[in-house]
């Protein structure tokens, strides 16, 4: 009888234990789940929204890249060479009906290398004049201070050429269209070619604002074919365009050209070509019934 009673008590205790275990399992599961969620929240608090932050940083980086790609060079400082519409070291010649606005000059060669202009010496002997130049004509053989003035101007012209060829900011756009920019639209920037540059009769468009700058570093010749036009859009100005030519620059007949040419050698304009800009040559400038004004 006593033995049976012990068996019954043990069975009852086991039943309660099993019942308590069944209740304990879901309770433990809930506690564990709460622990996991709390830990995850703490981690998010210490490092909130990493994906969002990364996306924002990427967006900022993209904006910076886009901004830098639109940066144009600073305008070239021509110093006293910028006081001349045409400046040459070995001579300026013209035939036909030419019209030039602004001063022209040569150095170190004598003013006798300025031909076809019908020069008339001023009473001061410091400059000469001609009906086809709205400005003054200077040579190193004129009365002081003209010789010093011309020496400085030519030195400044050479410095500007060297400086322009040495520009590396913003990063140059290299070998664009393999040197044939005919029919293209070019935005402000620094362009560099190890070859020559060709503009056929279809011309080229330079599109940008009034303060934007173009610098074209050309290792060989600049050739602009007959009838070509340099078209400026968006307020772009010829004074902010610099064609830096290590070879010679040749403009064909009736070309309508915009920009300043800094040439290591010859600048040659054929019949009827018009230039809005300056012609600065370390050798000669030849004209045939042309119009040149800054």
C-alpha cells in the first residue's frame, strides 16, 4: 500500500515537472527573441543607416566630379603683349585692303619688316601711323621708350606661350577627335594634341558662358580650311579663347575665326579671312585683305 502511494506521488511530481517545462520553453523563446532584437537595435544605434550614408557620400563624390569636369582654365595673362592686336618678331606684311583695330608692332627686327602698310612716322618718332590700322605701329628702331617697350612685349609674348603650353589644370582633354574638330561642339577646358588640329569648312562650335576659357595646346600646325567659321554660343567671348600653336597657323580664304593665336612660328591669313582676337607670332604674320580686331 505504501509502495503504491510512492508511485502515485512520483507520477504526480513528474507530471508537474513536465507541465512546468512546457510552459518554460515558450517563455525562454520569447526572452531569447527579445535579446536578439535589443542587440540589433543597439548596433543600429551605434552605426545608423550605413547604406544611406554610403549613398549620400557617393552622391557627393559624383557631384564633385561633375563640378570639376566643368572647370575651365584661368585666362592667360599676356601682360604687355596683350596691348597689341598683332605682334611679331620677324615681320608683318599685307596686300590688298586690310583693316586692323588696335596697335601692331615688331621686335627685334626693324620696322622696315612691316610692309604694305604705307607707314607715316609720327612727329615724336616713337610710333608710326597708317590708314589701315586704327591704332599705332611700333618698331624697335623708333625713339625711346619704344625699343624697351617692344623688347618687353615680345618677352611677355614668349612667356605667355610657354606658360600656356605648360598648363596642366584642369586635367587636359587629350587628343580630342584625333585632332579633327570639324563639326564638333567643344565646351570650356584645356585641350591638348600631340598632332596638328584641323577645322574644315564645316567649322566648329565653342559653347560656354562669358567668363569661360578655352586653351588649345597644339604641338604641330593649326589648319583652318576655306570658309570655316568658329561659332561662339552661350555668351562665349573670343578674348577668352587661346590657340597655342607650336607649328604654324594657317587660316584659309573667307575664314571667320575667333580667339587669340599664340604661334611658335608663322601666322598666315589668306584672302578675306577675318579674326576676332589677337595674332602673336614668334616669327612672321602675313595678311591678304583681312580684318583683324580684338
